[in-house]
């Protein structure tokens, strides 16, 4: 896989727009999730400018090559979601919880069924669609009429939750929730 040196691969890649495919998770979503899971202690796909935890791995440190622990936030590069989901399976028993944002809730795909449906403990479908940012701002694009318009995401997202598991227990399907991020409030 070739890496564009201008677009760090450790930030979620959601589409190929005028800004590349390098987008960040909005802080409002992180704060909402932390009300349930506690403060994230490790962000495994980050940069100094967008880390969602005090401890984080940059592109150079490569979260795929590191040992994970604590309450982990993982917003993998879209192009590397399967590699990060495989890493989740190797690390889940070292962590309290791993929350993985999947910006393409693609239930019809083999990778989703295998890595999420069969192996996650919870699936949180997010509504409305997450509006990713670049440097804290919504990206813009030029429409057919030549005007700047705010870009949006063309598909739904979910958060897959992974917790430690016993090695000889057969687990059933994950619990599923729909989280309305506009109506849910932080108390």
C-alpha cells in the first residue's frame, strides 16, 4: 500500500474529496462516548493535533506495532480498517474496552460480518451521520454550479465495542444500540 506523505494514514479516511480522505472524529462524539466508557486513555490512530487521549500513537509510531492497554479509542484509516480490526482481536484482552469508529456501517460486506458482527460485544449505530472535520472544521467542496458547499458523509457510521473475552466461551451476537447523537445529552 502506498501512503501519500501529505495525508497521514492514521486519521480516518472517509472519502476521496478535494481534501483527500483525511478526516477527524468530532470532539462532541468523543465526549458523549466518555460519559459511558470513561475517559479514553489511549488513541491508537492519532497525531499531536487531533489525539483524543493523553497517550496516543502517531503514524510514525504505528499503532499496529504497539501494545495497547486501558480504554482505547481507535478511528482507523478507512483504507486500513481490516488491519486495525485484526489488531483489536490481538489486543482486546489487554484493554478495558476498545471503541472502534467505523465510518462505513457496511453490514453487507464480509469484512464487517467477520470483524464486527461475529467478534464485537456491542454495535452502536450513530444517527444522524457523523460529520467529520479537518482541523476542527467541516470540509467544503465545489458543487456543479461552482459554489462552495459544506461536504457531508454519504453513509452511516457505527462504533464497534470490544471487551476482554474468555478463550473457551462461545459468545452470541453483539448487543446493538442506536445512538442519536443530537438528542442524547451529557449529564
